């Protein structure tokens, strides 16, 4: 597993730098020169500081991706990487190779998704009941 973790760490680091590269290109292609200058300045900073500064300029979607990658790298460092947050079983390597930042095993993940749809159903039912109630009230008046 140690070897595998090393490979996954490399994948994560690569994903991270590619993401930053992408962001840099996007920001550079913007016509706004102040942004361009800002990005230039940012790249002179130490990487920690740079990432923080850069995160102010990027979209929520990219920021989410970066934080997922960062969290996975943190978990590699503290040794909790590769096991499911819910049930503690080892997440299969195949899954990690596809989704290196996965935090849940397939079982827990699908449980979560099921729960999500239950909540949605419950909400819809409640909406329906509210609607039914309103309708009957209307009939009374
Ligand atoms: Zn699990």
C-alpha cells in the first residue's frame, strides 16, 4: 500500500499543478491587465502564499477541486488516506486511481446518495401536503 500511496500522491500533485496551470492560463487570457499583473505578482510569492492569493481569483468550482486535492494530500500525510471516512474499510486502489480524492468507499457513497434522494422525496412530499392543505383551505372559504 505504501508504494500505491506514493503513486497516488504523485497523481494528486500532478492534478493540482495542472489545475493551477489551467487557472493561470484562464486568468492570463483575460483582457484585464490588472488581473494579469496580479497573477504575475502572485507567481513570485512562496507557494503557500501564492495559492492563497490565487484562490481569491478563481471560481468556486476550481476552489472546491483544489481543496479536495489538498485534503487528500493531507490525509496521505497523516496516514488516514485510502480508508473510508464512514466505515473505515480500505477504498480499493482501482477506485482511488479514478478518484484519488475519494473519501468514501463505494458502499457508503451510494448510501449517501440514497439518503440524498430520500431527503428530496421527503421535501417533495411535504411540498405536496402543503399544497393539498392550501387547496382545501381555499375550498372552505
Ligand atoms: Zn465505507
